[in-house]
């Protein structure tokens, strides 16, 4: 961990969202460890609202004495913050008033009182003139959106941050916004946009309040595999010095990208199984684990089939290290859904590729769009006449 990363204030701490997710998994060992770490954080920061929400979500027995102790501590803290705010209003300037209001908002955010935090940040925003400081508040609101999986809050504040940056946000905040946008796009399965934004910030990443650098590289490599063609993947990912310095410390994602590029499909499938296990334990990506697994398998099949006019099922199965029956089921499903352009001759045990004619496809698309336009013109003509 770098000194820059160590000095970042994480509020809310998204690592707690990851731990909360791990508690929900069926793996008892990970759940027990995650619960222990969650409760330690709860007690350290007197997170009464967050603790009560955890007890409700996971049906834990509420520790009444702990709740009473934390409530007392929070009441004392809020009283001190209110006193500081009153003093600032009476004898100090606008900047000191704002700082006092911000401290109270950050306190509510830290203990997991979402509604109080949002209201307090709104009050603080009204007292904030500096564009950079307003952006910092919006970034915090976006993190609150991630922490509580509040889609509406995320969209609203990403749009607000984009507008503020266009007004004249500095270089650092512009780059941070790209990482925030990329993280949001990860959560909604827009992996191509996420990859583009992550790659843009590869050499300038400083958003440690969202994730550590290793997690950032993992997300960058994974989304790039899903989104980029082979030459671009080589240029922007496999040969990228920022990735090369870290990827060896990340289990399985390096073998995944390198084996795909080198057409070592058996190793690719082995690495894929391990990476999918990691994804299933990631609070952002877990809902998309089946989709990611399917898309990566399709990509590998399509890449291999591009090299052949026809190939035996036996040879294909051997290349991927899977059974012929499994391969048959996979190809049948992907061919039927239009994801692979080939056909299987089960009698001969051969897969024949039938690459689409791009010119013909464009012609058919133009005809279809023209017909649709003519229909709309005719309907409009009948209405006017």
C-alpha cells in the first residue's frame, strides 16, 4: 500500500460493503471472518444505524448494551459538532461554518445514517462556493450511492459531477470522475464503457477511496478482455507498463488474458474457472458472474473458429480441455442465439464456420431501415390528408 493510498479518507468505506456481501455468501469461513471484521468496524466508529441494518438483514440478535453504548457516543459527538457549528456562526466566517457543517455530515456518513447524511450534505452544499469542494461533496454522495446500491442517487450525482467538471473541474477531479463513472458502469453491466474509462485513467489513478490499485487493475483487465479486439488488447493491456507492474501479483487474471491472446484455450478455461470464483465474491461483479463467464467462453470459441473453415469436434474439445458432449451443448446454444456463426454436423463430427457477409448484412439493414421509414411516411401522410 502506497503512502498516498494510506492517507485517503474512506467515508463511507466501501470495503464494508464488500464485507457485508461476503456475509451473505454460503461460504461459512468467509462469512464468519467478514462478520468479525464488520462488527469490529461497527464498534470502532460507533455505527449504530449500520449495525441495526445488518442485524435486520442477516437476522442477527441485537446487542442492546452495544447499541446503548454507541448511541451515547454518537449523541455526545453530535452535541460537540452542533456546539462547534454554533460557535462558527456566531464569531467566525463562512468557511468555518461550512467546515463545521461538513464535519457533521461526514459523521452521519461514517456511522451509516444515510438519510441524516444526505440532508447534512445538502445543507453543506448550500454553504459551499468553491467548485472543487462542491465536487468533493458530490463524489461522497456517489460513494453513498454505491454503499447502499442506490441507483437513483448514483445517476443523479454522476450527472451533477459531470456538469460541475464541465464548468471547470481540475485535472485530478476529472480523472477521479472517470473512475467513478467506470465503477457505475461495472455495476450496470456496461463493460465496454467501463473498460474505456478505466484504460483512460490507467496512468493517473488516484481514486483509492473507491478501490485499491490492484482491484482497479483487475477490473481494467477483465473489462478489456470482454470489450477489446485481440490487437487492441495486446497494445493497451498486455503490453501496458502500468498493468505489467501489478498483474503478476493478481491471481489468475494474468493467465486469463495471456492465454486468450496466445490461443492457449485449455489454460484459458482453467484460468476462467478461477476468475469466475473471484468474481462471485466481488460485491460489484457477482450479479454479472454468469454473463461474464458466458461472454468470455463465446469470445474464446469465436476466436478459435476464425482460424478454420471446418474443424472436428474432437479437436475443438481437446483444445479447450472439455468433453465433446459439453462442447456440443455449448455450441448449439450459442449458434441458436446467433452468437457463433457456424454449424455442427453431428454425423461427421465437424464444425463448419459460415462467417457473415458484412456487405450483405449492411445491405439488408439498409433495406429494413428504408422500409420502416416508408411506413412512417405513409402513416404521416394519412394523418395530414
